[in-house]
C-alpha cells in the first residue's frame, strides 16, 4: 500500500551530514563531464579557468 510505504520512507534515518558536489576535488575534465559534454581540449581549458576563477562554486552550477 502506498501509505505504508510512504510512512516507512519518512521514518528512515536521514544522513547527519549532507554534502554538495563542491566539497570534493574536481578536475577540469570532471567539470566538463558534469555539464553533459564530451571533454575536448577547448572545453577542458575553459573549465580549468572557471575552476580557478570560481572554485567550488563552478561545480555547484551542475551539482546541488
């Protein structure tokens, strides 16, 4: 039954600490792939610059 399943899911323990994508190191190639594109030299270079300029915020555009 749907109501019972919802109750089980809502009573499941939640993680104490939530993480976002920007908390882990990301390579420029990773950033390109996060955007859904294939890593080409031009895109990797653009991602490298974006990571240098914005740091973790560059990743937050793609990962919450």
